[in-house]
């Protein structure tokens, strides 16, 4: 076989792995409750694909081939590790479930079940997103550790612990019934949004992998919109992420400088993504069940309006933040609220909102100091402003934001 | 517990030290130190001269060997250290990520070993 073919096969394997990973892990673990075994079996199947496909050609349905191979491995694994009587029903299920030909276009029920397992209330909330990133999107522990800024060894141990709990803790692979759904769904949405946030912050717009993660989060939200239609917050989350994603190209200047939202060139925004976001937000609004993601999407929608009207309706943004703070007043929202108040009613009022935030909580919270510096500078309190700028610069992690603040500090 | 952030610079980053006091690059370092002090985690720090100024000594089979330059010939060299009082490795990672040195070179985190010091080892 020649090199071009080899390369094609390699690329096909990578593509199938990327597109089907979560679905295959979901399918394999729904019956065994053993996510780690499902992942091991799947990586073994991918390894055999690497040796077999270049030699025998890529199978007609690559996903089905991987599934069958992984299922054999997992049956062997279970035989080796479990008492036969206990595992017999599972083995039976795995043998019976033969590969349906239309697998790849199937309603992704198993994937949904896996999402609910990852964000299960019995699993530590800080592990919801890491689990989702690994089991549904196939990211390795080292990459996830980087995103969460903890050591790869620690992240690996925490992931293993969480999977053990899923396997032996009686956590059911199921879609919660209508009564439990809202609470359980919230946890899933939070975890998806956290994944998006990582993709967003990850050396914004420069790092291709960061963008991938944001795209994967959007993909998951689209899957949710299709599989649980009529859920207002799911639509809200998708709208929120699409609005942010629409601005990706505008967030850095051509020479890599940070451009704040209010100074971005709307011509660089993606109109099609904004339209899609608006469509989902409107559908959500008709359901008459407001929530945090819809409110946040609504705020982003007002910013997007600037592309048409040339101005920002700050008063409306202030109102939306007030509603958000009534739901849960997080540090981030309070700081963003202060910024909106400052734009609407003047720097003095904005500063008053910042002063009301718990001072212990903000000592290392960078956005607070950036907003504070901005207001103080506008009020002409130069020395206080430059001290607050120093604090914001010192706490910044992103080099482009650091440079932006240094320029503003003067 | 105390952690040392060991800051590694590329040759280009060492060159930045020659910039004027008002240069934004140096401003970022000053702001970082200020944030550490304001957060109440700063214990101490120092900068090291460029690696060309280093001399390394070994004693092997009773013979003294002296070598010009640093212990290891790598592109990125130890440039300085900061000692911080922090509750956990997680918070040390957070402060290391904010360090201007992490954007270009690397920052290695090591817990201090007070027990080893008490028993008379190194430093």
C-alpha cells in the first residue's frame, strides 16, 4: 500500500475516533457501568484499527467495526475480572446487542445517559466536567489537568476514583424522569458550559485546541437540544455559547492584542452563528421558563445588537444582571454587574457596587481589580487607579490581557 | 506550607532585563510581586545572574573539577526563585500560571523540604 493511502487511513481513524468516541464509550458502558473498561476496550480497538485498516482497507462502517472489536475485548475483560454468575446478565446483553446498521445516525440515547452519569449528584461536582471531557470527548488526563490547572497525576487519580464510584456505587445509566430532570439537567448544562469556558479562556483565539473544546461543548449542547426538546435552559445555553463563539475572530487584533467586547469590530462577528443563537433564544423565550443561561444569552444578544444599531443598551443589561444576581450572585456576575452599572449610571455608581462585594473574596479575583482600576481612572483618582491596575496586571494569566492592562495603566 | 517557584528563562528572556525601568515587560513583573504581597502569600525571592556568570564545581575521586557555565546545558536556565506560603499545590499552580515567566519560559514548583533542612541537608 502506498504512502498516500496510509495517510488517508490514518486520517480516517483519527476522524472516526474523534466523531464517535463519546458515543462508543457511552454504548459500551451503559451495559457494564464500567467506563474505565469501556475506554480501555475502545483504545485497544483503535490500536487494532491502526494495524488492520492500512492492510485490509477501511471497513464500510468504521464505527461499527470499532464497536464490534471493542465489545469482544470488553467481554473478555469481564470474563477475566468478575465472578461469572454476577457478570452473566451483562455478557448476555453485550452479545445480544448486535450492531444496528444505522448506528451513526441513531438517536444518541446512550450518550445522553453517559452525560447524566458524568454530572450525577453522587459524583463530586468539581469532577463533572473532567469526567465529561474524558469519557464523552476522549481527552487525556494530562490535557484535562492543564485545563483545570492541577497536576496530571492528581487529575488521573481523581478520574479513576470517580469511575470506580460509578462502577461500584450503584449509579444508574438512565435518563432521569420528568420530575428529576430539571435538577439533573442543570448539572449537565453547568458541566458543558465549564468545558466551553475552558475552550474560551485557553489562550483565546490563538490555541487551536482551545477552539476545539469550545466547538465540542457546542456540539454537546446541540445533541441535547435534539434529544430533549422543549427545555428552555438547554436552548439558552446553546444560544449563549453561539453568541460567544460568533465573536472569536474579533477578540484579538491582527497582531495578537486583546480587544475588549465593546471595542470589537462587529464586521468580524459571525452573522450566521448570531442568527442561530437568536433563533434558539426566541424558541426558549416562548416556553416561558426563564433561567440563568437564557438571561446570560440575553445579555450577549444585547451586545450583538450593536452590530445593527451601533450602540449598546446598557440599561437592559443592568436589568438582566439584577435578575441573574437574584438567582445566584457569583463573584463573576457581581463584577460584570458592576461594570454594566458603571457604563449606565457612571463610574461612581459602578464603584459603589464593587465596594459592596465581600472584600476577602475578591483579593485574588482579577476581573474585580480590572473593573475597579477602570472606574478609578475614569474618576481621575490616578494613584488609586494605578495601584488597582497593578493588582489586575499581577493577577492576570493571559499575556495579551496583561499587556492590554499595562497599556491602559499608562 | 511553603513552595518555591523556580523561574526558568530563555536567553531572550534574560535579555529583557536590560530594558528600561518603564518597560511594560518589567511592569508586569513588578505588578506580579505586588499581587503576591497584597495576597499575603509572599515569603521571599531573588533573581540570579545570567547563566554565563555561573561556575560549577564537582569533586570526583579526590580531584576538584571546575566547569564554566551552569550545571545543565539546556536552553532554558534557572533565573530566579520566589518562596510562597500557600495552603496547597493547587494554589501554587494558580500563582505559577500568573507569573509573567510562565508566558515565555517555565515555572517549576517545588515544595520546600524543612525536614531535610532540619536534619542538616542542603542549605
